C-alpha cells in the first residue's frame, strides 16, 4: 500500500470517528433538552396548583362573600368595589399569603414529582416592585415586619429573572403579584440524568480511538518492515552477487589452458574461491544466528573470560581494514578487572561487530576508540567513532533487524542490517545492557555493561 493510500484510509477512519462522536453528542444533547422540556412543563403545572391552593386560603374571600350576600342585583358593582379596595391595599399581598403554608405546599408538590433539586422561591409584589417573600420568610422593609431575613440580593435577582413563574390571585383588574421558582443546580441535575449514557459513549469513543491508533501504528510498522525487508533482499542480492561473480570468474580462469600450466596461478584462484566462499558462508551464518535468537533456540557456552583479551583480538582482526583507509583505532583498557562470564565466540562477535560498524560508518579516515572501566559490579565497554552519527529516528530503530542507517550519498556500506540486532540480543543474553549515544554528523558511542564474574 502506498503512503498516499495509507493517509487516505487514515483520513476516512478519522472522519468516521469524528462523525460518530458528533452523532452521539447530538443524541445526548437532544435527550437533555427533552428532559428539560418535560421538567419545565411539570414545574409550571406545579406552580399553577400551588397558586390555586393559595387562592383557596385567601383571607379576602370571606370579605368578598359578605359583600356578595347583600344584593344579587348589585353583585357586579360590589365585586368591582372589592377589587378596588384590594388594589388600594386593604388586603395587601403579604397579608393574603402565609409564608409557612406556601413553603409547605411547594415542598409537597416537588416531593410528589420526586424532583430532588435545591431550589429557591419567592413572591414578587407588582405594586411594590420587589420580592415580599423569599424562601418562606418576609423580606425586610422600612417599618418592617416582625419576621425578616436577607438571604442575598443575588438569589432575589435570579428569582426575578426565572422562567418559572405563575400569576397569583388573578382578578378583573389583573394580578397583584407572582410566585417564582429558581433551581440553581438544574443543569447539573439534567446532565447527571444522562451521565451513564455519556460515560458509556465516552468509553466507546476511547475504545475506538485506541483501536484506531493501534491500527495506524501497525500500518506504519508493517510498511516500515516491508521497506526494511525489501532493503534486506536487495542488500543480500548484492552481497551474494559479487562473490558469486568472483567465484565464477575464478573457476573459468582455472579451466583456461594457460592457467593450467601454472600451479601458482591455480593456487591463487583457488584461494580466491575459498575466500569468497567463506564470505558467503559468514553472511548465511549471521542470518541463521538471528533466526535461532528469535526462536530462543541457542545455548551459551559460558566461561570466565578476560574481556581485554577478546578486545585485543578483535582490534587485531579489524586493524588492517582501518589502516587501509588511513584510520586509527585507539584503546584505553582502564578496567582493573575484566573477568566476566561469557561465551567467547559470541563475545568476540559483539566487539567485532561494533568495531566493524564504527569503521563502515566513518566516511574517511576512521577514528575509533574503545575504552573499558569498572563501574561497581559491572564492566563497562565503550566503542566510539567520529563517523556520520545518527538522527533520533534512526537511534530508535538501529537495533531492529534488517535496519540500516541511511548513509546519504555513501553507497559503499555493505551488510544486511543484522549486526546491531545481534549485538543487542547477545548482550541481553549475557545479562548485560547496551546504550547508544549519537549525534548526526558527529559520531556514535555504544556503551555495554556486563556483570563481573564472581570470584571463587
């Protein structure tokens, strides 16, 4: 799959995820609005019932009845007079309402509807243009009432602006005031009612995001792995093609009559064939070793070894290649104790691989340094160079199988990209640790830590 196709798939998946989240949010929001509408209708209906009960307990009713009994013919006139007297404050609004009775019936109505919310209520006087009763208590006024309280201007302001309102004691001339309710925690209560649905939705979205992220990571890993494996096949073809061509050329040369008459030339071509054959066997052996490491189907032949001896041997083996490039290997074997439990063959391969890498990834005149020192119960080995170095991205992948550090225009770096993955696997198998320090353009430093051998 091409990179463009991958990004198209990722874009479609992200769009589908966003659409799912939007639809889910729409339905949850719609559910909250529906519940709010039902709540509003129930509260307004309750306020009307409260207003009706207050009207039944209105003290002015007895006064009205007495007037109506005087004469049926003058009933309309008397009602108008009564209404006028009420408006003239013969029966002011605060005298027509018992605050304790009002609190009781409001509480009862809300309990019957099973609404467990905090609330405030008040009676607003249209003539005085202020709250005269607030939460079951008379509001203080000049020449005030015997019972008064000041719960706070903010509550009064919120009540005056509340949408829950019903007119009280409606008559021919209108209403002297209104009853208002306010629920400070209404929104919290509404959203709490859909919290299980919201939590489930969020959990599902998080699961989808997690799966989506995992799929994206897998896609890119698979693409990277495919590129690395293709690179490995190309490298392997190149690595095998050269020695095969050399062997073929040497074999043809040996069969030439002119060469058959010269034993020295025959020996030379046979040596070339053997050398190239060993080179191919070495490459195949590396692949087989990595395969065994993957299957954990290997055994270490552990013995007490002197790592300084192994280092000196590896340095001697690679020195010729470094010198051919006019380079230099410097050793600082400062560890007083270099005895570790290790497999001599694999340990030699570890050191040689690191030195070989330092040589290959140095553009010209390699400068390689290998140091040792004791660090507590460990032996530390550091192999450093002043080569091309690595980017942060390369450092994350350098120990992966088949990965090769990009070398730009340098095309003479050979290998399968198996050396460092082998190094890491073998270091871990020896209960050691490996660390990389590198800076692009300035070189790399590999630090190995191995536990020292226990003295008998």
